[in-house]
C-alpha cells in the first residue's frame, strides 16, 4: 500500500487553495511536481475573496500600467485553461471605466491604454448611452471602453484548476488548517490540525488570513469586508447580458463602484469599492445589512435603472489589502524554500492564472515569466509599513 499524505514527501506544498493557491497547484502539477495542497475550509468556501461568480479582467488598468503585461499573460492562460478544462472561463464582453472628466480612475485607465498600446475608445455621455443601452450616464460623464476586456468565471476557474491538478496527481486536502512549518532535513515539515506533512518547498497563499499566519505580514495585510449584490433586471434581461453590457467601474458622486453583466446566475452584479471596514477574518462573516443593499440600489436607480429589480442574491467577501494596494510575491526570509503570494487588495483574481504559473516556477528556481520586483516583501518590512 502506498504511503498516505501524512507519510509521503512532496516536491511542493501549497498552503491555501483559493484562486491563487489552486492556480499554483495546477501549474506545479503540470510541471510534473508531486504537489500537496492544504485548505483550512472546504475547497469551494466563501470565507475569502475567490467566490462571487465573476471577476473583471481589463488590460488598461487604473491601478498601474506596470500590471498590463501581467493582465495580458493572464488572459492567455485563462483562455488556455478554458480549452483544457472544457469550461467557459473568460467571456469577452468589454469593460468601461466611467466618471466625470477629472476622475482619477478614468484618467489613469486612459493613460495605461495609451502607454501600453491597449485598444480603447474614449466616449462622451452620448456615446456611452448609444453603446451601452442599460446605462443612463450623467451629462458630463466620460468613459474609457476597452473592447478586448471581459469577465472571468472565478468559481469555475478555481474548480478547474483544482480538478486538473488532481488529474495530474496532486493531493488536495480540505479542512486542514495549517498551524506552522519548520525546517526538516532539506525540506519543510508543515504542521496542521490534522497531522504533519513533508515537502521540499512551500508556497503560502493565505488570502485575508495572511496577517495571522505569517509574522512578516502581520499588520501589513489586513482583511476588509466588502458587500456584493445581484439584482434582477426589470427591463429586457438581454440588455444586461455580456453581449450588450460590459464590465464597469464607476467613479462618481456616490463613490467608487464596480459591476458585471448577468452571467452564471440571473442577476446584475455590483458592489461598492471600500477600504474602511477592517475585520478579523477569524470572526464569522457579517451578512449584508439592509442599508448596504440600499446603497447599491442608489447606484442602480441613478445609472442602471433597468436593473433595479428584486434582489436575487447578496453576500460578502474579504479583500486582503496592503498599505500600498500592491501584491506580495516573494520568498520569505529564513533558510529558504518558503514563498508567499498575498495582499491582492481586491483586484488580484484576474491575475490568478499568471500568479499560479509564476509562483510554481519561482518555487523551483525557474524564471517566473513576469517581473516580480514591484511585489517584493522588503518594501513593506523595511519601511515598517502597516495597513
């Protein structure tokens, strides 16, 4: 009888199997590595930031033009995952950044498109109303439309990464909370509440739980509660489907919001982007409050009135934010062989495919294929930065 996972030695252990960790497990197994994945919750849990049906993927990014190459490579990998898995992973519906002419989001997105050669159209209010019939723009509203952008089916993608990793021999264990790790010979012994495991290398993808698991990220990656709602359209539902409604980010007088067309479930999705409600991820999630749903209805009533119908579903997720909203993808200090991917700050899932590939390569000493210098841990620890 072959040894069980507690006795076996693996080439790579992946701690955390959300969007990032599942992608690491997939790409590592595709390299022929013996992979162990450990998840403290169920594999399809909703305690982090990898659920919620869909995510936006656009190339001209207001978060920074240096991310465009990552987004392009990620899009290629999402398409490859769809072909390999037979699932619909990416839907090209376009995206639009909306706001008044002086909006920092609109200006930054336009700048990224121009500098990085991303296809775009700059539309005024009349152009927006013509191109997006479900949108009622303000008279001074402008928008940067990126036709090559779209949405990623996040839950389908994560499940596909997990399934393909298993088909290549990866051992993925859920309900295995990791409590720590220590050097053991030339590798690492990973301790969980259900036993210990041996691996030559470790990649930690802790999501919003990073601060409690990694001393280096304590106080530097904080969990932020976010509320999401899906609403039934009250006019022609096709108006809010991917063929006619792009993904959108809106910077306006009511605040900063984002949304996606109806896909996967029968509801028009939107949420407020906020960074002011810090929570302890160990606490039970607090369901959306009535006033938070009404906050979303205010956006629908003003700009998407045809979607302001009955609430189909609501929920919460946790952003894992760093002080500068920039990721951490690096090797941890110490004996070597433990790596971390964390702090994706609410806009990271679109890159999960390329993050998985990069971290699997980094763990075995290969070229990660992307420039990881902006994501070094030392920028946070040396400055003593806290979230």
